[in-house]
């Protein structure tokens, strides 16, 4: 069994991030598919439902700001850490959301850090 840089961990961080990427895709998409089936790609209806109440608007704005911050982080920290394919987590964020983009970037970054240690 390989030795991970985190004593006592049963899973390498990159594998955890990959699992979280899968979860971060399945859960949001499972909620979006019924909307898509009923409304198609109706952006107006999507926005109306997203901001239908102050609480949903709060979550909508939180996710939008988080997505922008994540894209900046991916670009800046990804360049600093020399993470290849930085565009992939950005596209994933735009297509699915922060729940996919963040763990995917962390997976790529962890993989790059491992390569540097060899």
C-alpha cells in the first residue's frame, strides 16, 4: 500500500477530490434534469425560479460569486502551481457549478504536487 503524505489517511487526497467531483456532478444535475425536461433551456424561466424568493436569491448570488472567485483562483493558483489543463475546472464550473469545478481543480492540483515530489 502506498504511503500518502497524510499519515493515518485511508485515501489519497486526489482520490477524495475525484470522488467529490463525481458527487458534485450527480447531485446538482439530478436536480436540474427535471427542470430541463419540463422547460428545456429556457434561461428566463431558470432565472425566474432561481430568484423566486429572497432565500433562493441569496443562494443564487452566493453561488454566482463563488463561481467567479473559483475561476480566478483556478487561473492564478493554477498558474503558480503549474497545474495543466486549468481550463477544464473553469468549463466544469460553467457547465455544472462550483460543486464540480472546485474538487476537480483540487484533484488536478494534487496530482501536479505529487508529480513534483517524485
